[in-house]
């Protein structure tokens, strides 16, 4: 009972207090503020959003591997499962332990040193899915044939096992990893991949090798991940009370790990092959797994945070290495006379440029509005020739206007239409040459100046500007019953000019706003980059 009370206390510490503590990685990682702040709280949805932003930033910096790992964590956070990774050397009895927990012979009990893949076991109808390298779809095989597949480790990426074991019912997923005493890089990467996803780590060791240097070294690395770590001492049936009292043996193990700076969340002593052994703590292990499953949400949140910090630290190391040459240049510059002043001057220059960029979109749009207005104001759309054609058309609209002596109705209508078309064609030419083409030239020049000449969508928008002068639009502008005097002709021409200028201004301003928006977004991106450069300059 005392051991179980101690376990409960440790679980409370893990799920409540530990998330507030500053872990080793949390103190060191400064490269990514989105995931480098352990004190930051929020919903799971907010956490996944921060992870996705961090992954995007890592990918933008050329580190696709780190981005994929962060996205794996975001996907994992969506689930409602507790991942327990089992680590240990080849002969520690991991597979036998898994089989006993699942109450079935799921994994080959003999070590398979050629297998470099992770085998996950979760609740479901009994089946095995084998994922091969280079294949998108898994192959389903009988669980009984899994041993033969496991020996082809070079071909297999991972294996998913489903089994209806009671121990897995509460959403527990077991991750069986390759032996840690392997020198194979593929084995090491598989184990690290399992630790990346694990919420809890069970390190399994043989009774005779608990305090071996290999075990201590690997547990030290596991401890640095900042995840709950349990040591499971298997084959406790090898203990001989007449050689050393068990209490003394256990105290020696506790002291040895304390001296190495390793603090497991718990140490359990079991015997898979001798379940009735008096020192066997199998029921305690089963109780622990149920308790862990009951706290899976808090443990998963902690695990994702710790793994994200670990990935961020590796990402920061990679970015630092990539900047080694540049840092050396900066050191040399600072070492020279005036180096510090040069850095300060660069900082001032960056600050001025950032200020300029921040307001560039509004200034650009204001300037374009003024230039568009000036072009429209100066455009003469109804010169004398155009007004004469307009007067001729208006004359054809007077009551009593007739052409010819015979069949006058048809000839009169044809003459009126001819005069209207001539007037429309001339006014269209004036609108194009005096207004539209000048507006397009202004916008295209601005497109070039803003560095957006390659933006095909904006360029197409400039080319699509038009001021159509339709005959029916002109005829609709004529007021019925008007006297059609010389003064009316002038007023009629002025009204048409104003309408065309207004339409030209609206179309040009819409295009100018789109242009300024695109230029503004580019300016904001440049300003953000300069802000980062300025921050990096200050840090360096």
C-alpha cells in the first residue's frame, strides 16, 4: 500500500506540477517562441494551432524533417490515446512483457536484431498491418505470421497490431522498440521516433544488469526528454535473498540513479515467467497502467509539449550551424575598428526602412488617387469635332427631322443610326486616347515600380480596364422633349464626359487598391524579415 501511495503521489506531481516546471529543454530553446514557452496555456485547439504555425516556420527555413515531427505531434494531440514506449536491451524481456500484458503471444519472444521497425499494439479486433518502405498501403497479415515479417526489418517501416486485450481498452497504445544496445543507426532512429510520440516510457532491464553503464547512459538520455520514465526490472526471480536483502538491493538501485541525476517516476520489479514470485509487482504494474490511462489527456499534453521543445532545440541547433559562416563574419566585423558603430548604423538603417515599409501601402494608394484624379481632370473627351458629331446626332432626334422625299421613315431611321454610330465611335476614341490609356500607363508603371511586374493577375486586371461607349447608352442620355440648342449640346457633352471620367476613376481606383494591397503585403513581409534581421543583429 505504501508503494501504491507513493506512485499516486508521483502521478499527481507528473500531471499537475511538472507541466509548470522549467525543464532542461525549456530553458535552452529560444529559437521558436510559439512552442518554447511552457507557461503558455490554452485549449488543445490553440495548442495545435501553435504547433502548425511552428511547423510552417520550420518548413520555411528548410527543415522539413522537424516540420513533419511537429505535425505528427499535432495529429497525435487530436487523438484520445496514451502512448507507452517500451525500451531496453535485446534480452531484457520486452516482448515477453508485452505478450503478458496483452495475454496473448503477439510478439516473437526471441530477440530479432534485424528488426529496426516500431511495433505498435492497440485495442481492436486481432489483426496486424505491415507498412513497407515505399508503399502507401499496408499489408494485412495474420498475427501468427508476424515473426517471419519482423525478420525482414530492412523492408518494413512499421507494424500496427490490434488486439482485444483488457489492458488496452482504456486507449493505451504500446510501442515496442528495437534493442538499445544495437549500433545500427536505423534502430536508433526507430527508438527516437517512438520516444517522440510516447507519453510515458517504460525502460525494461534484466535484474542482473540494472546498474550497467549502458542502462544508466540511455536512461539519462530518456530523462532529458522530460517525459514520465518508469524503470521495470524484469526477472526479479533471479534475486537471492541470502546474498543481499531485497530492501538493500532496492535502496542501492535508488541511490545509484540519484547519484547519476536520474529520477524515474517509479521503479517496478516483475517476473514475467514466474507470476507467483513473492517479489513480483505485476498487480502494481497493472494498476499503474490504469492510472496512467485515466490521466492520458494531461500526460498527452505534457508529452506533446516536451517533444515539441526537443524538436525545437534540435531545429535551433541546425539553424545555428547554418549561420556559422555569417556569425564568423560578424565577429570579424565587430573585432575591427568601427565594427560596433557599423552594427549600430545598420540597426538604424533597418529601423528607418521598417518604418517606411509599414506605411507604404497607404501612401502609395493616396498618391495614386491624386494622379488618377489629375489624369481625369485634364482629359478632354469632347473636343469640337466630337461636339459637332454630337450636335448632328441630336439634330436627327428633333421632331420633324426627315431625309429624302420618298420612303422617308426608313431613310430617316438609317440616317439617325449612322449619326449615332459616328458620334459613339469618335467619343470612344477620345475616351481611350485621352483617359483610359493614360490610366493604364500610370498603373502599369506603378506595377513595375512596386516590383510586381510578374504578377499576371494584376497585369491582366490593368489590361482589362475599359470605358465602353455603346450607342444605346448615348441615345438613352438624350432628354426627350429637349430643345437641342447650342447650350444643350454643350451640357449634353459635359454630362457624357463627366460620366465617362467617373467610370474611369472608379475602375482605376479599384485596380489601384488591388495593386496597393499586393504591394502592401509584400512590404509587410519584407518588414517582418527586416525585423527578424534586426533582432538577430541585436542578439549577435
